[in-house]
């Protein structure tokens, strides 16, 4: 309400109920809160929030929900009260993170990896929070933008932006090379054909070759320039 | 045509960027049209032992059979029997030697047979098919996450953010009997099949897997290397293994009637 963290609650139980009545795990004694308002169900390292048909509803990040898969930094609103869900097991704390384990039906406890307790904190406060788990496939995002410009032939002057992880150049069945966009930069590799690509007059071998700004590439008789975008 | 002429196979396994050792194991026998991939789990080197045993025992027992002249039903029966036998062997080793207690492994394997592919799997290692510009996952993970998706608790989009990754509901060696999923598919010339451990599909989006297979279909080793590199560029938090199989021609068994007859005589 005034930005202060009132309380931190560890989600140690499988099911934690929130409501106005005293038997709830988290009691919020306020008339805008229903007797049994909502519940947080935790399955190993994931938690789900459920609205228990409360009168005034439950919001997550401003949206009303019935059932919601909680993600790190989600803000839950019940009436005027806010709870923030924190789950920083995403930080690669231990080498054991992401080791495959077997979970068997019938209640054998599979020890969860890196059991940093998910903790919703009452009210939104100044928290030092671990960055959320990055979605896969975002690693090359920090690489400067680059493009290829065709220098001769019918398509001279055309520009080809290198936005995907792989961009292929040349003619299939004749000569093809590919430019890979990686966190370390851009690399050109021969894919098929009897002739290997030429960069700045030098014929490449089968190895991936790093590209520098303004390198001139020749594939299947077409010259093109690689350049980084400002 | 012989499977070894009709199929191009490339296998690669890599420890990744974080793990000190590789608990994955891969095997390919082009002559039999057989590929095997296992992702082990367990303390110390037990995971490597479990995946290594799986690949070695299956390669050995199936290597002594002439898979080509079998009927589809007989082949399926053989795989069930041999996978059960491997399960028992791992389970017994885990039971009898304390350093191997609790070890287990996933398995995904394929037998290319008479223009069909028989896929067997246990756990969360996968088989994908690239056909005419479409990537399809043929296997359904035996994992907590997949069960949560199936029951509607999580959407596939939400599942990407789950912290309950890598919890498999089935594995070889964990119990005395294992339930194996075996499914047959028609194979078409031009198909590319990708068998992989979760170190690939956890780190690399399906779109990037598809882009790689599309762009590098003409160069299978490069495609395999690129997939592993993508996983490592994205963090490489797990061991990553890929087996790529490209179908270059039909491999229907010609003159199979007399081979089957010979096999029947034996």
C-alpha cells in the first residue's frame, strides 16, 4: 500500500490458502478479501495461483485470473493488497541445475534441484531479484546488426539483412554457403558445391570463417559485401 | 536398396558449456538402419554407465540379428524384448553396486526398415521429423511437464518458463520393468530425422532447429554441428546429442521373400 514489504512467505507447503478467515495460511483481515479468497499450489519448483471464487476477484499483473501459472516477479492483487511471486531457482546456482531426474508416481520424493525457496512477498517493495530464466534461443541478441550487399550481377545493390541464426547464400545444387549469426559474431561456412567461398580474394576451407566489417565475399560468381550496421 | 546406401547418418555428442562430463551416449549402424541415443542420470559417473550400457547392449544384441528380413511385428517384439533386457541389466547393476544406486537413462532409438521407421522411446529424449518444410516432433516426452501440458495445467507456451524441467516420469533402469513406447511411421525420400537429448530442445527453439535443417539439408555434418553449436551458444547447460538421418532413397527390401524364408529355416 505504501510500498513497504510487509512480510515474506516461503512456499513450503504444497497448498497455501489466502483469505480473510483465520484458518487461512495467509490471513488478510480486510473486508474486500473473501473468507477463502485464493490458493497457491506448489508442485516442486512451479507454483500455480487459483482464485477460489472470491467476491472481488484476483488479479495477476493487472489481469483477472481463475487459475494462473506463476512466473518470477508476477504481482498478485487481492483487493488493495499486493503479493509478489519470486522464484529465483532460475539462477544457475549449482552445477547440478537441470540434471535429469526421475519422478515416480506414488510419492517418492525427487529432490528438486537448487531448492531456493520461491517466496511471494507481501506488498511491492525494493527487492534485489535474480534475473528470470532466459527463454531459449535468445543468445545472439547482443550481436550488432549486419547485412550483405550484392555488388554485381542482376541483383547489384540489393541488401540482405542477417537477422536469423542462419542465412544461406548461393545457388542450391551449384554452390551454397551459409552465414551463422552467433554471440561471437558472424561466420561464413561452405555448405555444398565443388567450389568454396572466396573472402577478400582468399579461398576458404571447410572451416567456419569469421567475417569482418566490409569483407568481400564471392559465391557462385556473385560478389557481395558484408557490413555491420551502425 | 540396402539401408546403408539409402540413408545418410550423422551422430554427434557434446558435454555442453557447463557439465564436466558427458552422460549422453549415441550409436549408429547404417547397415542395419539402426540409431540409438541415451541420456543418463545418476551420481558420479553412474549416468554415463547407464547410458553407455544401454547403447552398448542394444547395439550388440540387435547387431546379431538380421533386422532387414523381419516382419514389422517381429521387429517390434524384438525391440520390446531387448529394451526390457537392458532395463533389467541396468536395474540389477544399480541394485547390486552402491555407487550405481538410482542410476537410469532415457532412450530414443529408431530402426529404418522396409520404408518404415520404428521409433522407440522412454523419457524425454526426442525424435523429430523434417518433411517438406515442416518440423514435427514424433515422440511425446515421458515427463512431468508433458503430463502437466496434457492435463491442461500448463500451456506449451507457459511450459517454457517452468522450473520443473528434466523430471522424467519413465526411465530405463529405475524399476524392474519399464513401459516402452514404440510407434511406426512411413518414411518418404527427402525426410530428415533428428534424434536428440533434451540438451538440444531445452536450449534451441523449434524454429531454429527447423531453420537449420532447411538451410543445411545438403550437408548433414554441418547441420549436426550447427545444432550443437546453437545449444552451446544459448548456454549449453546440459550435454547435447544429435543423430541426423537423411532418407536419400527407398529402402524397401527387394527379394525379401527368400530372405524371410531363409530366416525362417534358421
